[in-house]
C-alpha cells in the first residue's frame, strides 16, 4: 500500500534547519528497504498559488489555500505492507527531520 507522508512545520516553533544530511541518510535507507517512492521539500507558503476553475473562468489567488501557523513543508510517498510499518517509519521520520508527520493512505 502507498502512503502520503506530510512533513508539518510550525512558523512559531520551526524544526531544526540542519537536518539535510540525516534526511538524506534516512531516504537512502528507505530506498534500500524498498519503501521510498518519492520525496520533496516545498517552498515557503508565500510562493503558493491557489487555482479555482469551478466557475465561469479560472481564479488565481496568491498564497496558501488556508492561513495557519502550521504548514506543509515537504512530502514523501512510501510503499509499506501495512499501516503499522508506515507509522513506525513516520516516527523515525519525525525524529530525523525534527517536525511533525501526518500519514495518510492512498485509496
């Protein structure tokens, strides 16, 4: 099963910025164990654009779709046999990147 793993940072209490080498090592382990599908860090929320084309014409809005002190800082997509494995990996990921993690299965 595949899982979307969201890295959540906090504007008031951000995680450490020196985690790159530890995250790279964690990603290498995920790859070696067959869990890694994709990962990527995201630009600051100020770089976001929301597109809504549900009406007569598309509307483009600067900024994130919701203002919050917490925001999506990056994502992984993992392959794991079950939720227990994904949660175990998420606990490690939270420690490695010094941020909260949300785990959601794909349908």
